């Protein structure tokens, strides 16, 4: 059991370092638009693919490559019951601030670089709403 926990922690740490949404707020590539992105919708798509898919999966089902080692598992963003209980403001807040800041899973990292990009956060929220 102890070996399993250590392996899971190592797996999560490795994924965090390569794209499971772990990124320093000071990283220069996060300060402005993503490379070769021309619209807000396209920027949100790229952010979703790079930061959300590793844990939530491409369809938002909570079954991304990192999901197997995360406890609690990532939220199934398609879940109609959850969608009905969460406000747009709450979705946008967790995108910006992460799970730990809101009493949710600490595995949901913050995206401090998106605080200054509310149009991208709104587009991500719209994308999540569209998954139901």
C-alpha cells in the first residue's frame, strides 16, 4: 500500500511538471497570448488541451491520463447534476484560483496567468458548459 501511494505521488508530480496545469505565474510564455493563437476561442481551446485534458480528458469526463492516480479523481465536467449546481462565477473562480483555494481538490491547480485574461476564462467556462 505504501509503495502504491509513493508511486502515485511520483506520477502526479511528474505530470504536474509536464503539463497537468502546473506552471509558474512568472513564466513569460504565459503572460500573453499563446503562440499562433488568433481568437479567444482558439486560445481557450489550446489552454484546455494543454492544461485541462491531462486530468479531465479530451471530452471532460474526468478520465485524462493523470486521472488514474488522482484521489479524489478529477470532476466529470459533463455531469448534468454538477452543471446544475455550479454557477458560471464558481467555474471561472476555480479556473483562476484552483481547487485548494476554494476548499476543493488540491490537484486542481490555479491558473494565475489567466487572472488578467478574463475573456479566456469566460471562453473556458463556456467550453465546460458546452460539455453537458
